[in-house]
């Protein structure tokens, strides 16, 4: 948890905590909040060589490990596509 090599994963663990907190409330989660967290997850899963700290490290992990590529594919499928905007 305190290893500097894994500090970049803080963004992901923070998102997991936010999802847990939303699911822990006794009432139905608000749709807007749930959709917002889903959109954050989709954005976070975009690796980029020139992005922020998480995106750069995630990009590098994808370059170094076939297992990360397979896991990434599964996560992207689960997150689905962005919902179409209604005008």
C-alpha cells in the first residue's frame, strides 16, 4: 500500500472506494452518481503514453505484460460503451 512503485494505482483504489460508498447507502444509488462513477472508470481505463501519471503507468503496464492486456480487455468489455447523448 505504501510502495512507491504502486502509488499510481491510488486513482483506481480511490474510485473503488467511491463505488463501495455509493453501494453502501440504504437507498437506491442515484443514477447520476452511478453514471458519473462509470464514466470515471471508463476514462481511467484509457492508457496514454503522454497522459497523466496513471495513464502513463497503465500504458507501460500494457506494454510489459500480456496478462495486463487480457485484464484490460475484460474490464473495457464490462464497462461498455459510453451511453449516447440525448439532444
